[in-house]
C-alpha cells in the first residue's frame, strides 16, 4: 500500500468514538437536568458534613452517645454557624447538637430506618435543608441527620454523572478497537477476495473477470467498472491479435512467390535481394509466432537434449557457409512440460542471434535447470541487457534483424514458467540463459 493512502480505521473507529462520547455527554446532561428539575434551582446541604459529625461521636461507659469537639467539627462550626445535627444508633439512642427544627422531631428514634436522603424546604434561605447518611464511626454504625453549609447539588450530580460516562466511553472504545476491525474485515471479505483475483490477471490470462457475488453494495459499481475496462482491453487485444495473424498469413504467399522468383533469377542485382526477402519472411514468421503464443499451449514432455541436437543439425549448413562452428554440450538430463515446437524456435532464434552478432564459435549447452547459448563475440553491454528483450529494439541500429526475436524468446520461456537472462561469458562474449523453475 502506498504511504499516505487513506485507511478505514479512522472513519470507522476514531470518528464513531468521538461521536459516541459527545452523544453520551449530551444525553447524560440532558436527562440529569430533567431528573433534577434544574429549572426550579435551589441549594442542598453538603453531604460532606456527615462523616465529620460521625467521627466526633463517642460513647461513654454506659453506651450513651455524646459529642466530642474535634478540630474537624470545630472548623465545620466556623464555616456553618447554623449547624445542627442528630446522630442515632441502631438501638434508637441519639445525641443532638444545635437547634433541631420541630419539623424533624418526629424522626428522632426512627432514623435507623433511613440510610440516604436529601431534604429541602420550598424557598430560600433553606433553613430546613438537611441530609441523612448512614456512617460507620468510632461509636459504631450511626445514622446522621444534619444541616450545614449549602451547595448546588444539581451541579455536583451533573458533573458526577459525566464522570460516570468516562468508564462507559472506555468500554465503547475497547469494543470499537477490537470488535470494529473484525466487523470491517468480515464486511470487506469480498473485497479481499477480488483483490486476490485481480492479482492473477495479467497479459497472459485474458478473459478473467472480478467476482461481484460477495462484494458490498457500495463497492459493486467499482468492480463492474473494472470488469468493463477488462472487457474493453480484451476486445482491443483480440482485434490486434486478429490483425497481426491476418497480416502475417496474407504476407506469407507473396513473400514465398517473391523468394522463388529471386532464387530463379539470373540477374546478379536481383539475386542480391534474397537477403532482404529472407528478413521479410522471418518477420512474417515471427508475427505468426506472436499469434501462436495466444493459442492453447501444447502440454507434452520436452527433452531439451534432443531438441538441442536437432537445432544444431538444422543450422549446421548455415554455420558452415558462414565459416562458424557450433558445439552441443549436455551437462545434465533436462526435460520440461510444454510446447516442443515453441522451445525449438527459442533455441533456433538464440543460435541465429549468436551467429549474427557473436563470434566464430557458438555453444548450445543443456543444463540441469534449462539451457543456454554461448558465443565468443564482443558481448552485450550491461545497460543493454534488459532492453534487448523489448519489441523492435536493436543492439545496433543497422542490424539486419527485425527486433522481435528476443522478445518472442522471453515470452515463450515465461509461458513455460521460466526466466531468461543475459550474462557475460567467462572468456568474453555472451551467454543467454533460459532457466525453468518446474520441469
């Protein structure tokens, strides 16, 4: 994947998390405000006074409760001049401090039935505002009813409720981080499948299309567009292939007639055209070879040693006429499955190239991994060794070749699961090596 390519992680995980947090905060604020009736306003007694009061309660020898003036309680009295409270144990014994309003007198002796409450009168200054809490103190379990400094409980509750949202958000974050990627992988499983199908499409495997069966509805238009593009490419390639095949077939007959007339001509100037006609004939045959590559390849056992000897025998007259020699070396038994005719054309083409561009001696060597053709010519420059396989590329501009030979060699070898490379010969010259992975 190219660096900087957009990922689905941010839009499918990070953005939903931000949206979820914002939604939770707004929802909690709204519902808590509704529950507390914030429109009415009002203050409540701060429930932080009950622990201070509980720690100040002690028992005497008879078990009765009494108030011990602790520094905490003294400080509380300073901040809350109108402080009053009642502390009661489970047996109904209680102790009071300050002026307890008459409205709460009926609760004395019955506080053990309560554990939590906020009480408030209808209008300011909220002198009847009180809080009830169950506390564990040095004197034992106590229920404290008290009035002290006032605070906006609604604001505290709202803030606390939003803090409660944080663990919920963290749980949602964990779910999104671990569950969402799994959901995305499941949802895009069809995309992964067509990606693997796309990797198998190449110039040698035309007619293939991407599957639309398991692709998400949103991605289906892209898949259909790719399939349409592949179809148009196949149609264009097929038109080009038919044109090359038709042109090559149409050229063979007039070229054969022309060659016959030149070979039977008596004028020296006419006979000099024989080499040019041979080039034209070779070009037509190579065009037909390109067309044959697209046909169904024959799958048979090919003995490379037998083919090498046959090629050397067929080219021997040409080598003798040009004062060159050829040697066949069998260094290992090598065979493969494929088209014997196509492999023979490869060997012939490489030997002919070595004759034309090489030195005086050509070696056709069969190895355990394939075969190679070695010459003792001037060699091929390193920077040209990849370019010579390009169509119509000539090492020398005035070369008599068509420029299609090595490109055909490469295509045929690759169709047989092999690779072709060019290296320098130990004593100078060039080695064109064909290696096959499976044989």
